C-alpha cells in the first residue's frame, strides 16, 4: 500500500470519528505527500537520464570532428552533444556525407573530403 493510500485510510477513520479539524489537517497532509511523491518520481527520472548521459559520455569518443561509439556506431553530432548532451546519430545523405537532422551539422568522412578535393582540383585544372 502506498503512503497516499495509507493516509486516505487514516483520513477515513478520522472522518468517521467526526473530528473535522483533524480530518482537514489530514487532507492537507495528503496533498503535500502527493506533491512529494510526484517530485520523487520526477527526481528518479532525472537520475536515470543523468546516468544514461554519464554512460554515453564514457562510451562516445571524439574522432575526426564527430562522436563514435567503440562499437563503431556513429557518427553522432558534436554540436548537439555539446548543447544538450543528446547523442543524435547523423544520417548519411550522400556517400560519406552525414548530416544532423536536428541542427544541420555536416560531417564528412576523409574519403568524401578527398573525393571533393580531387573533383575541385580537376575542375580547376581545365
Ligand atoms: Zn546536431
């Protein structure tokens, strides 16, 4: 039985005993207890989120301007992680060219950069 249900049971006994002052006080305590239960629930959720952030922080490695998991999963957006510690996996929009769907940050693999530089050089050589 939860603390709120216990308090309701006590309030019912007090109500049956006819002590209006004590009954009113018990209802006020019930409201305060309910607020504390809600706050406790919220704090537990925040704790779980922080634990997840800490776990990810240990797992993500910055490599060539993007975050990667040791498993090779990635790339994850650097600006999004720095802004709100959200590990947002970037979407490959072209071969070797990744983009964050939230902030628009672009990450290019070395091979992709090299391909673009080669193309640019060939265009300039004409
Ligand atoms: Zn982003």
